């Protein structure tokens, strides 16, 4: 049994290449891919350019969409949840933070790499804050 990891992009490129090509060309002009690796690269480019809108379009053509929707029995209640969260600003911002983190691994990066990127960004921001405080105290 192989435990090879496969990205969503590779899965779509291998399982539904015609649907992927059609979806990509609804938004932008992409040439017909010669192989699955090229199509996978085009999908990555598409998602970088169109973000969540692009991911939602790809989700509509995902071959296992019905299975995933069946598992998510609370999906229909999420719209009501979003509206009630809008009333409480703190809860709403927390929800949006969780929602955005759902897309962190769409490129197939390991969880450690994502955490490392976030740690590096925090260190850089912290450095700028310290430099700002030092400059203010110097005067």
C-alpha cells in the first residue's frame, strides 16, 4: 500500500482534464495541456490568479463532489451560521481566519512548511516592530 500524497491539482488533472480545461478557459485563455503535469501547472497558475473564486470553480467539477457534500451534513446550516456570526465581530473575524486557513495546503505543502512560513513572517514583523520602537526611543 503506497502512502503517496497527491495534490488536489494533480488529482483534477488526472481525473477530469477536459472539465478542468473548460473551467480554466471560462476565466482566462490557457492552451490545451500536452500532459497532466502541464495541466497541473496551469491549475496552480489559475488558483494563484483567481484565489477562492478559482478554487470554488474547481470544486464544482471535482469528481468526488457528491461524496464530499454527503459527508458534510452541516453544509446547508453554514449559511445561517455565517449570518449569525456577522452580528458578533470577534466571532466573525475568528471564523474568517479559520476559513482562510482551510486553503493553506491547497498547493500540497506539508503542514510543517506552512507553519515555518508563518513563523518566519512573524519574526520579520516582530523585527520591524522592534526597530520602530528603538527608533522612537532614540529620539
